[in-house]
């Protein structure tokens, strides 16, 4: 249960004064549903208002605060602006310009002959000075509270920075004083303020580095502590040792030798499986580094040890693809492999469930349907989770509740920077496949402007004429699957005009059976071109497809571009990736595309992506089931995460865990930053 002391912060946002239905909408768009969300909605910058006694051309372009008196009004008929002519104490003139709205409104703000305290950006207009829509026009007796420095917040239409600042001040008022959870020596060394003081200071002065650092540290500390509690709870569970006798692995005829990285990783996994404590290991490998083979060998160890293994994939396409490739790889062995997705109904499903319960099925592959309550295993010993970043910590825990605390191997083809591995998978041991299997061809990447689209279509025609196949990925359209789909449908239509039935189309809103049928047709070369939205991002494996065209590549994150590019380069031939860019590029987009052209090293790309984008959206999709960081910026992660990790470990190992005095305060921090899964685990475990 959340401690009562935090209740004022976790109240609905409507508990703040002045929030009616009109203001609730923009707040909702910003994801601010509770008081604590407003408190943690930190300013991203600030405006300094320069106090001036008289107008000066030299201040043009600056935001000033000055006392002015209106002397006349000019409003043009129709849609023109209203101009309020005003003078300073020395008689210098300035125009206050208002567009739209009723002229009477400007007159009400600045009545003739009455001095007003005015703040806004001073600008040149020919030989004259003007202020367009001043931020403040206040009677002198109300102007005392105009801050010299004003915070700038991330906003949504319908709410101003000033209004947000007022709501933030109210939310800080509701914040309680909390007992200190940071180790005293660390607190003193960094000269950090107390938690509540830091919150008040950052909203009053966004440039206060110590206040921001303190809040970011608290969030990271709560995160690392929760992960350690998860790990402690998993380690305390009694699992069972699985020692393989090699009979299945020795009978397996591999067409090639393992890379050094694969051999090392399998030794690490064997060592983990041989322990009674359940394995918790994250396997990171770049696109094409051979993770599936490592997973297959791990599952064979479990089967040799007398247990069943399950492989969980994030999508139906990927689950069926794993099933096919594992059947090919393990075809000659005396083991039974089955697949189960949400689509399987009736007799097929019943047959799989009975085979699992009886222990006749040794390896099950599927989507999260394989962990529904109705699915019972005779003896589940190992769970492999593919594309780990689609599943949060909560789902990882759920998987381990099946069977007798099975061992867990999580895999990701999205290389994750070291700092984020620590932040999101701090409870896991990590293995990296940092070598490519022999025979993987480098992929040549080129960036092409969208006005050269006809040339790209001609190049595609030549590619198809030579017997090649290609992917054509349509742009990601923010917030709307429908418009992704429309873009893909329009592009498929255009290409069909040229290539006829050789063009297939897949998008996220298709029925699973139709999607699978199209993918099947492409993998059997009945389609030469597959037009797709990002549904092909992970795991699709067609060795003959050696060209990928990505439209509006500037709208994708680096990690996602790298994933998409990894769909080619899977056969023996040379592969090409064409990144089509829009007309006007931001600096960040330009840097991303240049890096894609320069390197295919996923780990380098991931580090750059973190630098360019920030942690919350690093993995292309926000972490499912896991909050991103709201207070810690990417720049802070590198410096503060290792310290937070050490401090959390110190609390557990030396300071009595959550039962000591500091531990009780830390327990409150877990609830405050919504990392309380850790506390729940301790209670249930």
C-alpha cells in the first residue's frame, strides 16, 4: 500500500485550484493526470526579463520589463492588428501590437493615461520599436510578483507556461517533507538540497543544477533499488539445476562453426543453468549475430536436463518464423516442437495443450498466449524471451511465476547502451554477441533526396529483373496507425502500376492470417517487393531480399533504422539500403542519417541514439510496462546511474535493506517514483 503521506501528490489533477474541463484537456494531452505528474513536469528552459527604465534600440531582440503609459490606439478595419501607442518615463514611443481578437480588449488592458508594467520582446519595425503580444500588461500594484526569470515548460495547445508555472507551484505546496533516503556522506559530498526543497527550487529557477541533479538522482536510485529487490527476490527463489548430458547437442549437425562470442555465451548460459538459483540473463546481439542459434542450444540443454523450454516472441509473424527456423535447425533430433499463438483455436490448440501437460512437447514457441492461465506445462525449466524490450519488468516476473521458477534468458537485437542496460536490466547478467558469423556481407547504405524517387523506382526495376527481392518501408506517421497504413497502401498502388502482382503489402491493421499469407508469399518469392509499415522491424528473414528502401528515413529513430536495415544482408550477396529523406532536415536528422551511412555497428549506433534522442524513447517504442525517466536527462544517466546503483547496493547489503531507518525512507521513494513493484515482490516473495 502506498504510504498515506504521499496521498496529496497522488490525487487527481483536478484537486489543484482552477482546473476545470477546459484546462483538464491540454493537461491530459501532456499525460498530467495526477498532482505528482504536474510536480514532475519540469521546465526545459527559462526566460530572463531585463528590467529597464527607458526604451533603447540596443535592447531590440531582448525580453524587457518596463513601465509604459498608453497615449493612443490605432486599429485597422478588417483583419489588421490593433496598435497601442505607449511611452516610457522619458517620452520614448513603442507600439504594443495585437493581432486578432477585439480592439476593445487591448484598450481594456492598457487604458489611456494609466501606467502599466509591461513585459515582452522588444523588436525593430522600420525606424520604430514594437512589442507583439506582450506577455504581461499589469497595473503597477499587481506587478510585484512578475519574476525576473520565468520557467518555460513543455506545453500543449490551450495552456501557457505561466499557467503551468502556477499549477506547478500548487503541486509543490502539496508535496510533503519526506525522510532522507540518500546516504548522508553522498548527500553532503554533492551538496544536494532535501527532496522537497529541490522540487520547489527547480520550478522557481530552472537553471538550478543542484536541484535538478538531486531529483534525477532520486529517480535513478528508486529505479536501481527496485531492480535489485527484483533480483534478490529471484535469487532467493528455489529453482533447480539443469545439467545437460550433450546427447542432443552432439547429434546436432551445424553447417558452420560457432563464433567465439557464441561459444562464450553458451558456456555462460550452461554455467547459469547448472545452478539451483534461476538464471536471469540478457543476451544482446546485433542484427544477424546469431542469437537464435544460442537460444536453440540453451533450450537443448534444458531438454537434456529433463525439462521443457518455451520461447516467447512479441508478434505472431515472428513466433511462426522462429518455429519454422527451429524445426529446420533441430529437424533430425528426437524432440517435439510446437507453436501456439492467439490465432490457434479448437482441436489444434487442444492438442498442443494436452501435449504440453503430458510432457510430450519439449519446446513451445509462441506469443504471450503461451503464458495464459489455461496453458499448463508438465515441467517448464527455461523461458526464452525474444525482443526483450517489448516486455517490461512486470511481464518478466509473470513468466517466472510459471513452473518451478524457471530459468530466464532474454534476448534483444536492439543494442542497448551500457547506461541503459544498467537502468532497465539492472537485475540481469548480460552477455553480448559482438562478432558476426562468417559470410555476413556488409550492407551499403545511401541517403537519397525524395525528389529522386523516380530513379529509385528504376533501380528497383533493375534489381527485380536480376531476380532479387526488396522491402519498401513506408514512413512512420506520429500517433496514427491509419495514416501509416494510408501511406503504405498509396505506395503499394503506385508500385503495382509499374510491377503488377509482384507487389505485396503488409501493415499493422491487417488480419493476422492475411499478414502471414503475404509474408509467406514474399518468403517463397511469389512477391518481388514487400511494401510495409514498421511491422517488419524485427525478425523477418528472407535471404534473397538484398535491397531495402526506407521512405522518410528522417522520421525514424536510429535504433529503428538499424533494425529495419537488418532485414537485408542475410544471404550471400551484397545488400543495399536506400534511405529516402524529406526536403528540410533538422540537425538531429542530418546527424542520424550520416551515422547510418557511416557504420553498421549497432552498439555505436545505440550510444549515439541515446545522445541524440534521450532515454525515454531510445528503443523505438517506449518501454512497455516500464516508466521512462521523467526527471533524469540522458546526460545525467552516465554520471548518476553508477552512483545510484552503488548506493542502492549499500542500502541492501549494509544498511539493513528496507527495514532500517534509511530503508523505510527508501520504501517511500519507491512509491513516489512508482517503482513499487520491488516492494510488492518482497511482500509476496
